[in-house]
């Protein structure tokens, strides 16, 4: 489970890199010709973050940046003292 978002399930997508030769008809040429197709991958923007889960434990998870920006997680405070302080304030 290396490049998979643990919440959205986003994973690398596969497609082709298309190399063309010639000038397009709309630009006044006689048309383009495909001269090469190679495989390529689009990787999701995964970040490893520390979150507080529903049991109050701190866990490391891999999440896509879209979910982090949407504010779907409560990030764990950094350091042992900060974690203790946050638990006392509740």
C-alpha cells in the first residue's frame, strides 16, 4: 500500500505520453502523425501526517493533499509535551 491514500483510495493512474509530428490542420498544416506512445503514471499528491484518531491515539497516515486542504483531519500536536498539554485542556 505504498502510493494509496488511506481515506479517498486515490492511487497512481496510468496513461500514455503521445509524441506527435507535423503541423495541425487548424494551424494550416496537413495534419499530425503520432510517432511514439510510451507509458507514464500520474501519482497522487500524498503526504504523511500525524493525526489524532477517534480513540485519541496519534497515528501516521498517508493522505492526499486535497483531503488535508479540506480540513478533514485533526492534526496531532508536535512533541510529547504539546500532546500532553492538549489532552489536559479538554
